[in-house]
C-alpha cells in the first residue's frame, strides 16, 4: 500500500512537524542549540534528520547523528527512515549500537546511534568532528548517558561553536535545558571567523500534536496482579469495544511473556468465526524480525495486541493503537550508595509517564486508557516526574568514561542534574580497587584499556585480567553470554520444562561455568537451530553470542592478549570471575539461606534461576541484582575469601576518608 515515491512523499507531508520544516531549519542554522518539544508521533525522530539532510547538513562528507537511549529504537527508526528514503539500511541511513555497526563510511549521511556509542566515539574523536548536527533524542527520559552526553556536547561546543545540537523531547519543560545550554552571557574566545557562527542563545520550538482525546478509566480497587488484570482487561476490550489495536504496558520480558502466553491460551477458546487476536511481544531483546511484526497491520478482522515494556512509551511509535492498558509499573534502576547495591526494581511510574502511556491511545482517533491502579494511587502515590536516572544509579561506568575523556575533576563536571557525592565516592573507590585509577585518581594503563573496552568496567576487568589465569578464551565467552538478555527461550508457563532444560547443563561451580557449558555444547552441536529448539535455548541469542565473542576476541588480540584456554581448570575461571566481580562478593549467613554483601552488608538471596539456588555455597560473587520482595543475586559463581584478598587486598577494609582517592 506504500508503493511509489509519491505516496511516501505525501505521507511525509502529513506529519505535524512538516508545517514547521522551514522554521526548524532556520533555527538550526541560526542557533547553536535548538530545543524541539513535540508530542510522541509528531515526526521528530524520523523527519528531522531527513530535513537536515535535504537542507545540506550532510554535504561534504559530514554526518548527521541522532541519538537514542535504546538499541532497539536506533534499529527501528533507522530501518523506517531508510524505507522512507528508499535506500538500503546501512547505506545513506545507518545505525550504530554496541557490537553492531550498520553504516558505510563515505556513504552514510544519517546515523542513528545510542548515546552510549556516541560517547564512546569521543574517545577516538574528542570533538566529534565528523558530525555537523547532533540530535539528542528522547531527552525527557533523562537517562544517565543522555545527561552525560548533554554535558559533553556543551563542552564540545565551546571548542566547536559551529556544531549544531538539537535536543528533542516529548515532554520536558524546554526551559531548563535551554537555560543549561545558554552560554550567551559567557565570554568565549573564538579564534577568527565570528560572523558565520551561530547564536549561543538556544532556540526553542514546540510542535503541536495531532492527538485526539483519550478517556482514562481507573481501577475501582487496587489490583493484586497486573499480569492477570491486563489479560482480563484485554478480553473485555475485545468483547465490548469497537475495532482498534491494544497496547499493554508491563515491566519486563517475564511479564510480557506471561501475558502473551495467557492471551494466546484464551484466544484458542474463542468461538470459531469470532474475530481473533494477534498477540505480539515488544521488549528490548527482541530479534529484528520480531520487532518488524509489531509495526505491520494485523490481517483483516483481527485485533492486534502489543504486549510491551516501557519502550513503547515514547521511543517506538506503533501505528493503529486505540486502547492502552497501563500496569502503572516499570523496571527502574535504583542505587543505594550506603549499601553500594545497584538494582533493577519494579517500581511505580510517575504521573508524567502515565500521561505518556495514555497518549499512545489517541494517535489515530479518540481512544481509551485503562489504568490498572486507582485514581487515588495516581493522585497521591505517584510522583509528578521521574527522578533523573543519574541520581539513582551507580556511577562507575560514567566516572570512568569521563576520566577517559580527560575530565579529571568529576565533581565539577557541568551536570544537568548533579549526582550525589556519596555515589561519586563509591565509584572512585571501586575504580581504584579494580586498578583502573591510581592513587592520584588518574587512569592507569589498565584503566585506558578498560575504558575503551565495550563492556562495563567490572566485566572488562574480568576479561582483561583473564590472561594471567590463562583462561581468556573462557572469559570472553562468559562476557558474551552475559551481554545478551537471556539465552533461554521465553519461560513463563513452561517453567518446569525450562528448569529441566537448564539442569542438563548445570555445573556445580555456578552460572558462569554453566554458560560455558551451554556455549561449548552449542558449538559441538554445530550451532544447530534444531538443537537449540530441543534444549529451550534461544537460537538468535546464541548467534549474537558467537558474534559478540568474535568481536571481543579481536579487541583482546589488538591489545596483545592471545586467547588461551584453561583446558578444564575451573578454578582458574572462578578466580578470573572473582577478579572482576569481587565488589559483588557475598558470604552465606548462619541461617543458611541468605547472604550478606561483604561490603555494605545488604542481605541478599540467590535468585531461583541460578544453578546455585539449592546448593548455597559459602562464598559467592554475582553479576547483577534484581529486587522484588527481596534482593536477589543473578548469575552467581562460587568464590573464595582467599581469592578475594588476593585480587583486592584493601577493598574490604574500612578505609578512612582521608585515604580515599579524590
Ligand atoms: P516522534 O519522534 O516525534 O515521536 P516519529 O518520527 O517516530 O515521531 O514518528 C512519526 C510518525 O511516523 C508516527 O506517528 C507514525 O505514524 C509513523 N511511524 C514511525 N515509525 C514507524 C514505523 N516503523 N512504521 C510505521 N509508521 C511509523
Ligand atoms: Mg521519537
């Protein structure tokens, strides 16, 4: 139905942002910074970069960047824009996300990339000199990397005043960002040509939406399970309401899978000839083929139900939605500098998020939003705005990256919202303990390597220190296995089966060595999709692992580290895991089921998905924390107090403030 250049052109002119095309291009020409506020779906992400290209901003080998907080958004919008421009993905329009670059040097003009990847590019090209315009998208989300990127761009503009920055946001009060970027009162020495330079006062523009009214319905009573409530609400919408697709907001892949399975089971019982449901999941780890399904219209007479995490809140626009079901929750990062625990917590969303979610229902015609919480909860319990992520995150990666970019005084970095000094101190302590900072808080040689390695610092440390235990081959496999969302197929509804499948591979030393076992079995099975299917292993995820592993191995080789295998010496592997993750060491408590974090003292439990869930060894290290009613350790390996003192002799002593690196 979208055939011919003509229809695409027509379509493009129908976006609300089209009316502002001239004004936008004028502002970008005249001002160093332009803040664009426009409701989700008005055309910021897909249209603005095209306008810029048409106006000549990508001429002379320059690039237009558009950053996204999420990998999946970078992929889907790049694909969409390449379709609109009728070019193949990776040619004029491409994307770059960690472990996957789909661009062509010399050809690509518009590049969608995660803000993390753009920050990483600064390590090789500190002034981002290839870019003429950088559009920071979804700025209202205030992710850690977006905040850091904005601070860095402000700094770059002092050296490169001709660089244009566009800040696109669905909700943010534009004034605060505009103020942050307003350097017009500062005296800045600019070398020679001043005439052609843009105004240092930021411009702001608001693009009105095209949305219809959305009627909001609240739950009468608090809901005990939003999984079950979203299933029953979907069924009653399907029964009572006229045609129109449904979008359900849940928190993570687990509940998404649960709802998809429950709805599919229900749909099997529909009477013949009654209109059916097409139920599709949407979450960050989805394969590209599955992502594309979400955007396709359902066959005639069927109602599409998209079951999503909060990625459909603003960053991905799905056409055809008339009904929204909002669980009222999202997985969010929370960090406590006192216990030094950084965890993903399922927590209530803010009222601003709830409004965004409801808004998804009004894109096509008047819609309805069903909130699975009471009006009282909305008014009295939900915060008006989401707290910026930087104020509820562990700062280890951020501090390391800033240090690697030559920003020594982290405390005095120009933050959009400053993080707490406790969190900064914790980060500096850890970076010192893993040996990437010296006593003057300067990057060591290892520090430069860790900063450039595309893994979080603890994982990078594990991989880089593996050569001293002669198990680099295993270390890169573990890192690659932990870099995918999950190597198992969707679990809900078939938990028993999945436990059995996992038990076949279980190794008593813990999840890391179990992952090695899965990977090696996959190779022995000649990477067969059939074998994966039989063992409930996600074939796509394993292909990604193979690819990521190849990239990491290459990077290690470039650093002069040859891939050696420990030939079955599991102790070496465990020691290597400890060398990276000692900060996540926990000791079994006398009760025999809970653990205590060695530093910080937080009480923890082994997550039921871990192979160590039943054996509860005395000492463990783990990869990440998940919080529901308890603090759960995920991806757990056996450790040993001797190894801990060996790899981090001072980390567990209570150090005096004066001894902290500053
Ligand atoms: P914004 O960034 O302002 O939220 P977008 O540029 O993402 O808006 O989307 C503009 C419009 O383009 C949307 O309203 C939607 O109708 C359409 N659109 C965007 N992505 C897709 C897609 N992958 N498939 C179909 N339509 C899309
Ligand atoms: Mg957008």
